[in-house]
C-alpha cells in the first residue's frame, strides 16, 4: 500500500522543526499529503489544576493568560509551518486523490493532545512525531505513546537532525514478536522501494516466535530481497547493539516493534524500545 496521508503533531519546538522537515521529505517521496496538527491547550482545563484557595477572579485571570499564551503559540507554529512548506516547495491545499505532487495543510484544534492525535492518526497511513528533546524523559511524549497504543497505525520518530534521505537502506529489527511482525507489515511498502534491506537479530533480542530465516522467506514472497545480520549487545544494552548495527549498515530507516514488554516495565527498568527512542539518530518506524 502506498503512503498517501501523513499526520504530524506540531508544537513548535526545535525537534518539531526537524520532524516537519522529515514529514515533508517523506511526502515528496510518496506524493503524499501532510496534515500538520497543532493542539491548543483548553483554558478550561486550567481551573481544576488551580487548587483551592484561589478566588474566581484569580482563576479567570489564569484562564485568560493560558488562552493568550496558547493563541500566541498557535500563531508561531503556523508561521513555522508556512516557512517550511515554502522552503520545501510543497503547496498548501486540501488532500486530493491521485495527486502528482506532495501537498500539506495545517489545522489548529483545542483539547487534549494525546486524545486528538490518537484519533486523527487512525485515518493516517503514518504519523511522524518529533524526537524527544535533549534531556527529556521519553515517557513525557504523550503524542508518541498515544499513536503507539491507541491508533493501530505506525509511527515514525523523526531524528533530531533531518536526514538527507530516508528509506533507501532499511534495517529491520526482528525478534519474532507480534509487535515486530506488525512493524514489518507496515514497512513492506518502504522495503519494496529500498536499495538494500537488512534483517537484524540477536539471541539476546529474540523472543518466542519465528526466527530471522523465516522472516527472510516471508519477505521473499513479497519479492523483497533481504540480507540477514546478527548483532551483539553493547555494554549489555541490546538497544545500543541494535543501533550500532544499523549505523554500520548505513541504514537511513530502522523498523521495529515497540514495547514487547509492558511500557511501565520499560520506562522504569529500561528496555530496547526506550533506548532506541532516546538515542536513535536516524528515522525509526515503530508499530505495536
């Protein structure tokens, strides 16, 4: 299936600029449409957080300040969007069938970001989210986890620096789980267009399920020629070993399943998903 619609939750950070550049690059590659979605904070949500001891006037003042700040941020994000689409030569217009060029549109809505992003992602072929900011705990990325857990669709985590190309050399992280199988399914359109595909596996990464040679046979049925490669953990970190192998391959896209263990366990104890989310310097296509 070709990629026709991308969703990009946009908040205006430096990481958001990199994600916008990445999304527009993907759209130009596929002649797809990018919907940039900016979610404004609902000032009414501030009142329950104000706590006791505040007068009605004070709460009204807080709500008014929140509304002004939200409006200012929305204008800044729209300005950034307009600047980037112009720089990439992507026209701003509504999505249409059979488009022969990439297009983009901008929408600003009010509500809870994690709810609205997950809902909109259900009718997008791919959602592009910014890489966690430097020093930011990956658990704070509401948009990322909303798409992973509540949309049923793939998500691409953009790197902090926009890539020069994406999807020519693809590394598949395979461990036999349902999550990795879903990620492979989402990556098939990419692999059909790739110059080279590597299937990365490791004894420390493998779970109960099909092994890498079985995946190679499956991909061959889709006329995808992939090469097997094994990797080893680095300093006992499977995620570090996976990223090292992907870099050695020269991958410009890493495809993997997310949170084979529970999210809570990975956030507290660490895990492959968390390590990759925090340290990847290339685009990562994830599914759960």
